[in-house]
């Protein structure tokens, strides 16, 4: 038994996620946690009450239907029509998952075979590397570079080989905050059609785009309706990251493939919460607009504080996160060393972007801070950082 590692070698080196490591550090040191991306204020009271009602009324306390409760599948289809003019059949083209995390895992396990290549932007959300590895596939990173983190479309084209099976895209992008433009999406769509690629899009920050920007689902572009698996989640949009309600929308055949693997991962999850999220999705436009405006103000507050403390900040167009560079602040220090020492040094937790890159240097000095926290918490964190680094 001991003549080989206990952990499946495909997962070699993946260890404990950086979010778990840094949140544990926040707990043990009592530091302010601007590492893992979760809000410190729960979502709307009416949505919480909807969950309580579902629990009390016995809706979802036993296994919900495998694809998700009909109320939620209909609400997801309505949401796609309302915000993007996209039509999906709630019975065959919508699948409810245990967060976007399960949707990503199920999509990779369903659509990949050993040796297939998957092109993904790096820095990538950490579960991408793990899920591609679990499928026995090979990740091919396309490096997004500071300061603007725009994808190099020529490099993307050059990265496609006969073994490329799919593109795994994330916009708005965690951790950089980059949001793909219509022109970039059009170029990606053209390439996908030309090379007959499947595209999986992680859109969990779809409602967190700032400064008049727009989230455009890739599936809405010509040629993409039949080859795109769109993934999103209630966690970010409604500030209930613990509920783990996510979903997949796409063409019937792709959704069926993802459903096949999903049923053997969790089978189903989050019964009563599914009913509550169905109500949340129907909240009025003002909810969505106010939520984005609130996050934008928090972005600006934390960005100003980080600059005062001496960090170089890269302004995010969306998401919960600001990526910074520490080169001037801590010459010679890499992001991981910096983040491991930060809680002891000044009582703040952040996340090193370097762990989200395969590239050995591109993210070496990048540190990510989450701004989905109450203003007084952001101000306190910024004060601590300023005192530690800028007198
Ligand atoms: N994708 C990205 C880019 C994320 O940042 C996250 C984490 N919030 C997820 C997927 C996972 O979402 P969920 O919590 O719904 O599983
Ligand atoms: N998506 C969150 C982040 O990027 C973390 C989720 C997790 O811990 N898996 O911070």
C-alpha cells in the first residue's frame, strides 16, 4: 500500500486550498479575513425567510429531483431571458448543482478524456486545475499579464492544438477582475467555431461588473449556442456562499452529459435553498443594480486604502477582488511568503495570486484582497496595512 503515494498522483501538489489555509490563519490569529471571497453581510432578508419557509413547509427536506426543483429551473431560465435574451428549456437545458464548484467538476469529468487539452486563463480559480487533473486531462494556461490582464488572442489561437477539447473561461475573472469585452468574446467564439471546441464559461460574478461595464455571456454570440456550457451560482449574486446553489445552462446534449456526472458526485444538494434561490432570482432590477453599486463603492474604498498603504493596485472591472503588486512595498518578497506573514505582522489576511499560476514569475508578487466586507472592516484593514507599511 505504501509503495506509492496515498493521494492519487493526478492530484499531486494540490494539497490544501489556499482559501482554507488562509481562512484558518485568519481564525487562529484573529486577523481580518480579506482572503477567501465571502461577504460578511448575509443576503436579503426576504430570501432568508424564503429558505426558512421552505424548511418549515417541508419543501426540499428530502431529495429534490436530480436536475433541480422545477421552480428553480424555471427561475434560472427566466433570469437568462430577462438579463440576456437567452431561451433555455427548464426541463432539458438547465441543471442545478452544488455550487458552481460542482458544475465545474461535473463539466470537466463529463467532457474530458485523458490526454485532452484544456485552455484556461491563468491565474485560474484553483478548482480548475484540480478538476482538469481529476479528469486526467492537461491544462494549457494562457497567461493574463498585469497591468490590464487582457487575454492575448493571438496566443490563444496559437495554443489550440488537435488535442484541444475545450476552453474553460472565467469572466468576470477571479482574481484579476478582468471582464471580457464583446470584441474579445467575438474572437474567442470565432476560434471555437473554427476549431470545433466546446467552451465552458464560469460566470459566477455575472452581476458584479462596475463602471457601466457589461457582462456578456459567450453563449449569446453567433455559433456558440450549441457548444457552450454556462455556469453560474447564487453564492456571489445573493451573498449566500454557504448555500451552494449553482447551475448550468446550455444545449440539451451538453447539459445531459454534465448531468450524467453530476448525479454521481452529489446526486442532489441544498433542497430548501433551491426554493429560496428561485425567489432571489426574481428580485427586481433595483436589487441587482444596488448590489453592484454597493460593491463598487467598497472596491473604491479598499483600493484607496491599499494605495495609501503603498500597494500598487490593479483596478478590477468586476468581481469581489483587487489584485495588487507588492514589489515596491516588500522588495524581494514573493506573494506566498508575504501572505503567510501578513496576519502576524498586521492582522490582515490576503491571498497570493502566485498559487493560481503555472507560470513561474508572472504572478510572483501579486496579492489579492477581497472587498466584499462592511466598510468599517475595509477601513480597519486599510489602517492596519498603512501602519505596518507606510508609517
Ligand atoms: N468560480 C469562481 C471564479 C469562483 O470565484 C468561485 C468561488 N466563489 C466559484 C467558481 C465557486 O462557486 P460556488 O461557491 O458557487 O461553488
Ligand atoms: N471563490 C472564493 C475565492 O475565490 C473561495 C471559494 C473557496 O474557498 N473554495 O476566494
